[in-house]
């Protein structure tokens, strides 16, 4: 500067011109030259700090503002900006001290009051936060940032309608605020006003393509609309733009979980927890995934932590209740659901859970609560509406009001079918491929790759055919542990290199060594569910498609196939809301086609495999004479009879299927020939299935 004979004021003016026109590198060079030449020139330190802050570089920003404030300790403008930098860096106590100095020095500065209010907000002191924003607005009635902040305070107080009003007011003053627009979209999503939220979002991406929060909101919208591929892309875009926001990783985890990738979902949930260990939503999401993967204690701990962090997060209380249900602790589950039903948010989900848990009478509070929601059913979000219809259908079924029950099951199924992608022709083709691939020659090849392990017991069949009951009988034996429905066999043998799934093609492409190694890997994973047990049950019903693979690679494994009356089986599928599977169950014709493919595959195994390769039992026979059928089952598994197998309903074990309550009770026969009660409504299913049934 000395060589150019330029004054510090002129140099600073040039630096500001660069800054205001977005030429940040030139601005940085100019301000840096100034502080090197004149270290005591506080405004240059201040501007270097602001630029670093805007780039997300907190340490150099704090260092620069510290120097600026040291040089000019009574500069309220510096102190006001320093307050926000310290707050954003998480140094709240120092930010509060600096902010209080700023308002003492400049009590007429709206920005100073507003920034101090943000510190109080982050500290959880909503009263002081609101008072500060009110002071800012008394000084500057159109200070849109303060109005936006009042919206966030109202939102945290649970008054979302007031939050919407404040955000809209702020946007009328400053329609170009991406922060306020996203806050409004977020609260509209929370109010389940998805159409309005999408309307507000339209066009914003063109204006703010690199705004991470906007991409995250699109992820939330796509998730609510069940467009999971677009939701995943949106959350990944949000993370690419700002990888420090736990909420984006929570959203990505939710999507991956719904896509049935629980291990990937856990990775993202744990990343969210690393970024923000005290984020209640991250605790809840990690707990949901851990519970699914079998880590019950860790899940329970995280659910409780989420409740401690955010007592009004109803989903955590509901999740604890469902976990208790799965473990047979029905009184504990009821307590959690009743607590959730008393909360101000999402009481419907709590009543749905109570309706499933409790015996229903015409005067049941759960029934009355659900029926009170009928006028609003058509305006509910699709996921909530379908859960509502299934729950009300179950209530009416318990009351033997079968026509009303089926009407609600049909509404729920139609909504679910509109949210999923399922092509029944793909199931037809898969069945063709299974039959063509697993012929006698392939079975011989697999036998050459086999391992002798005797740990696995497989229980297969159509969903809702009695597989959970069968597993429970086995689990009651002292030498057997039931592991539930596992995806490991499909994951190990069905994945293609492009990430898609097609087991016949994948197996054909594997070398003999790979087939053997994958079989060993499967057994290793299976043993983790019961390290001390001689036998572990994999109760994935759809493994009926893999009987040939199992028989070939694991010849000492026991395969139990359970069959049930076709119409009872399919009716039970149609009237149940599954979580992330059984996509064939929501249309009677598609369900019938799936059942017919099941029959085709089972007949193929019967004709192709040697006699005794698997053991078939019939649900109706099990109900009529449990001891005889159970003794045959235990004998087939090579085990000595144990009377505990008849007391399966008393066992303390986690059950995670739709049969969670039935298997806690002694066997009953009311589910036999149940389809007759709904016969008038089942003609599409009856015509599709025809005479197909298991004959062996």
C-alpha cells in the first residue's frame, strides 16, 4: 500500500466494494494487506471475521472478531456480529455476555436485541428470547429477522398456527429470505399441510439451489408422499451442501429404513448422533433401527433419552410401547400408549396402538376415539389414513361387524396400494426363473458346494399361514432359539452387482467357492442370534422361494413348510398392514397371483427334491391337534420331545410380526374358515386362486 500511496480508508473502501459485489477472495486479500500494514485497524479484522463466518470457518472468525473487539471494545456493531458468530459456534455463555454488552452500548439497536434473543433461544430460555425479539420489533417494526425468530419461538412452544402467521408476516416484508421460507415449509409439514408446503416450495430451488435446508424439506415432502427415491436424492443433496446438520442424516436414515436397508439406515442415524448427541429425533431414529436389528437394550436406552430430551416427541413413547408389546409386556405397553394419547400431538397414533392392544367393546375409549376421527379421514396424510382404516377395520372385526370391517380394510389397502410400486408380473417372472434355474442339475451343483452345519431351522410358507406359531413352538424347546424373520439369506445370495435383487441370476453367476463362503457367512450371522443354542430358527416366510438353495447348500438344515387354507391365508394378508414388505397384499387379484406363484414353487420343490427334504404341516391340523403335529415337528428336527413346546405362549421372547398377540395366548380355532365371514367381498380373490392349494 505504501508503494501505491493509497490511504487505509481508500484500501478499506476497495475491500468493501469487492465484498459487496461478491468478490470475496479479492476482499480477503485487501483486508489482509490492511491488517498486515496497520494491525490496529479494527474494521479490517471485523470484515475478515465476517467473511470467515459466512464460509463456515468459525475458528478464524472468532479470532478476527476477538481482535476487532479488543481494539474497539465499545463498538456495538462489532459486538452484535460477534454475538451471532459465537452463538453459531456453540459458545453460548460467551455469546450471551457479548450480546448483553452490545445492547447496553446500543439499546436502540434492533439487531443487537435480536441477536441476543437468538442466544437465549439456543439456551432454551424462550421467555427471554421472546422479550429480546419484542424489543427489536419495538425499535424496528419491519425487522423481518426478528419476526422470523418469533415464529420459531411460537413453533417451539407448540403453537404452530402462530408460527405460520409470523413466518408469513416476515415473508411479506422480505420475500427473498430463504431461511424464513424454509421455516414456513417446515412448520407446514409438521401441520401435515403437505399441499400448501409443496406450493410454497415450488420455484424456490431455482432461486436457492444451494440451500441445504430447502433440499432437506424436499426430502421430507417426498418421504410423506412415499417417493423414496426422490427423498433419498434430496437428503443426499442436503448433506452434500451442509454435512454438519444432524437432521439431514436422520431424514436419509428414515428413507433407507423404509427402503428396507436397516444396516445402511443405522450408519446414517449414528452419523446424526455423532454430529448432535442430544438431538431427540436422531436418538429416536437410531433406536428404531437398532430395535429392528435386534439390539433391544440399546434401543430402549435411546428411546428414553429421546423422551428426556423432548418429552412431547410422541413417537418415542409410542415406539417404547411397541417394543414392550413385542416382548409380551402388555401392561407396560398400555401405559406408554395411554401417556401418548394424553399428549397434545398425534393422539390418533396412540389410539390406533391402544385399539390393537386392547379388547374392543362397543364402549371402548379407543373405538370411540377412532370413530370420532371418521369425518377427518379423507383429509389425513395417506400413511396416517391407511393406518386409521386398518385399525378401525380391526375394531369392527373384533365386534363381528364384518361388512363395516371389510369396507375399512379395503380403503386402507387402496391407499397403501397407491403409495407403493409393485408389479405382479415381476413375481410371475421370478417364479419362472426359480423353477428354470433350480432344476436337478443345479441342486447337484449346490450339493457339491455344501457345508455340513446343523444350526439352521427354516420355517417357510405364505405370510399369515402360521409361521410365527410354528416358530414359537420350536423356540419353546430348550435347544432352539427363534431369530424371527431374517433377510440375510436373500441379501447374501440375491444381490447383483448393480445393487438390484434377483436370486436365480445371482446364484448362477457365483463360483462354487463363493457359494460355499456365502453359506458359511449365513450360518455365522445366524449364530449371532443364539450363540449358545444348537439350533436357530430363521422364520422368513418368503424363504419358500429358496428351499432348493437351502437344501443344496445346507443339507443338514431342517426346513419346515406350513400351509393354511388359501382363502384364510390371503384374507389374513389383505386385512393386515405390513410395515415394509408383502407388497402383493393390497389388491385381491395381485394377492391371488402371488399365492398361485407360491403354489407353483412349492409344487416344483416337491417334484424336484428328494422325499424328506422339507416337512409340511397344515395350520388347521395344528389347531385341531397341536400335540400330535408338534411332536412330529420336533421329531423331524431331530430333537427329543419337550412338553414346554405346548406352553409356547408362556415363553419370554420377542415377537415382531402381526401375530405378536396371538402367540401370547393358548391356541384357538376361531381363525379356521374365517374367510366365510367375508365371502361376499372376496370374489376377485376366489376367482384368481381357483382350485389352487397345497396337496402334500
